C-alpha cells in the first residue's frame, strides 16, 4: 500500500550547509494498517510525511502509495490521500463549516453539495455548536477535529496524521485518540507520526521507530517491548545520592545495563527470571544500606525500548508525557 | 504486511482525475479569499478608506496651493490617485500569499487534487475584485468633489479598463514576489520603500516639468508617469493646449497596454512554475 525505498532527503540551508532529514528510510505499510512513526524532534518524521503527501520531493529513493510514485505522479497521489497535522493548516479566519466547505469544493466530487458534505462532517465530528464561529476562537482540540475532518472529507484511502496531538491538553488528546481508533476500526490506512510513546503504544498496529532519518526498529508494541526483555525490575530510591551505587548493583545482579530516567531515583533493568532476581537485588541493595521507597517487577515501557535502541534517554526530546 | 513489492497491481485500476476542474477550484478559492478580505478590516481600510482620504486631501488641501495651467487640480489629480492606489494595492496580493504560505494553509491546498494554478488564480481573482471595488469608490468620491470625465463614454471605459489591466498585471508580478520572498512583513515594508518614491517622483500629482533636474528625468521615464498620463488622457483630464512632450507620453496608452500584457505573459507561467517547486524548504 505505502512503500518507501531508500528514501533520503537533504535540505540545503544557507551557504553550502546541508541538513540530512531522511537517510535511507525504508518502510512498508499494509492496507488497513495503523502505523505509528515514532521518533524525537528532528528525527525525520515530518519530512517523511511531507514526501508521502507530495509537499516535498525526495533527494533520493522512491516513495509510492497504491503503486503511484509520489514524484512522478503527485496529482495521482493527492487523489488517494488525506493529510492533517503540523505541516498543513486550516484557515483561522474561516468558520469550521467554511473550512470544510472549501475543502469539499476542492476535493473529489460526490453526489452531495459541498456545503451539505461539510455540514455532515461537522455533525460527525461533534462541532455543531461551533460551526459558524471562526476557527481562531476554537480550542486546540476543536481545531484538530476540524483539521482531521478536512483530511477525511473526501474519504481517502490513506490518512496521514502528522503529530495529531502535539500541544493538546489531556482531554482533547483523549478525544483525538478515540477518533483515530474509530478510523482504524473502519479500515482506513493511517500513518501517524508522534513523539509520544504512549500514543504509539495505544493506537498503532505497528510502530516504526526512527532516529536520524532512518528506521531503527519496527514491530508491534508488544514485540518492541519484548525485544528488550519480557520483564523489568524497577526500584525507586529514597536518596539521589545512592544513584551510582544502586546502578552498580543493578548492573551486576541483572547482568544488563540499567535504564536511566529523568529522575536519579528511578532505576530499572531487564531481568530474565522474574522475582528471583528481584529478591537478590533487594538483598544486595539492603546490604549496601540503600533505602528504597518502592520496588517491583513489570513489563517494559516504550521509553526503555527507545533507550535501548538509541542509547539516549527519551527524556530530552522524546517525552512520555505529552504535557 | 504483504510481501509483494509489486505495487503496479494497484495502479492498474483506472482512476478518475479531477485536477482539470480548474475554473471551479479557482472560484472556490476566490470565495475563500473574499471571505478573508471581508473579515480583515485592515485590508478594506487600506483599499477603500485610504483612496477616499487621498481624494479629499488632494482636492481640498492642495488644490488651493498647486495650480496647473489649463486644468483644475481636482481633474488633474484623480489619475494620479487611481494609479497610486492600484500600485500600492497590488502589494496586498504578495503579502496575503506570503501569509498563506507561512501559516501552512497553502501546504494544505497542495495535498488536495487540484491544479496548482487555481490557487494563484483564486488569489489574483479576489484581489481583482478588491481593485474594482476600490476604483468604484474612488470614482464616486471624485465625482462628489467635482471631478469630471471630460472625454466621452469610450474614453471613460478605456481609462477604467487600462487601470484594471495594469492592476491585474501588477497582481501577478506580486504573486511571484510573494512566492519568492515568503515573508509578509518584509514584503510590506520593502514595497513601501520602493513604491513611495516611485509614485511620488512621477507625474501623479504634479507635471514632471515642475520637478528639479534629476527628479525631472526620473519622473519622465517613470512607468507610473506613463500610467498616469494614459489615464489622464483617456479621461480628458490633461491640461488644455498641451501636447505630449516625451516618447513615453506620446505612446503612454500603448506602452501600458503592451507592458501589462508582457508582465502577464512572463509572470503567470513563472509563478505557476515557482509554485510547483515550492517544496524544497525545511
């Protein structure tokens, strides 16, 4: 359905300076799949979406949707796709209804008149009360709903959502998530970029983790988590000052590299034999006089997956918590 | 995931194409741009109220001070105000387009199955509407303060037609500028810097002969002077018993017509091409 082969993109910035946004990216998304492209800021997520939505041409490599090459036949690709998100925008000065009416007038004609089609989308996206207000008065969540409604209006085969929940408050984020889950349920192929691990985890069938413009891992959320061990032992220290000593003990007992997090007091490490390793850990920590607030065994999070894959803690650019 | 890397299968399904509906799409975008203009008071003030103020200002304030033999000053000045309003008004095309580029709205349009020329036609079409409105307002204000078209109906229509043609040509030049500069504030300030001397060091408000030497030559060869002279001629507002003195004056109508058409022939294709290659920015 969606294929990228050796996709590369270099932007020229100023005198002779170049930025490589995509570096040999390979991707294959099946019909009806919801694929999350997960990566930190600047990893190349938006550039990939811009290429698929014909907004920018690749420097090298090929990208196609339903067999139509995005460079050779951008017009053909535009018939198939809907795009929404940070690289595209709706008009602030138009009302929600006018925005959708405009998109209806510029999209594949259906039996319905543009205005009726727009009104129908307004209803489906729960925007009836706001339909005649200018979008600049909308909340972030409402804007996002108009934006996604516009992308879906022509019933595209593929929907591209570029960071659909960035900057939204938790409640709006939940409503956008519900919306995306419904779409996936109806069989629309969706490509979603996100820097939120939780979002990729909850919504997607498959996650492509990208960093520095290439795919560094791919799989279902469960596969990705399993790839770094089925279980993790997690301890929370009472004092920051015990961090180094505790790290040493974790490393030795579990025979694996513990993951760092944003807090010096939260440590976790992959373990293979469940509670036995945890007991050994607790004994050693206790013997070293390190006081704990909490300890337990759990399944790994995508944070840790990302740390394993890239060697950088996700807390810099990749945030677990969208706030 | 399917293992089949042969996407050719999918594409064999014939698909109807809609990007030829360029007129309908242009009309839709004119509709959108007109709504925006109606909701943007600063644009309406600039194109409607400013010309009214200029007509009143020049006809009442300066007509007492400036006297040009053979014509009353209000008659003389109107062509200048028409030209000035049109030249300044054209910058709105560039800044509106740059604004739409900056906001990401044009990116949204570029993901839709439309012919990209429709976006530019929608812009210049809406701005042409604003020009017509602003010319109408100026004509009515002028008539109210005593300006008269001293030629005939044909001259009047030809004069308005020439102004509209020139405005449309300028608008396409500004489309190209907007696509190239892509910064609305820079466009506005740069064009004010350029256009103020261009309109004032011309025959818009005084005959070139009254200007000191270096300015005199600039005013004589200034394209705005040609536009003003041609309009003034068609409206019958030239000072009585004066003959064209320069090549520019003797051929003003032809020069403006030909150069407007030339601008259109150059900047329509250039702009469409530039629009299609908008993509290589980060």
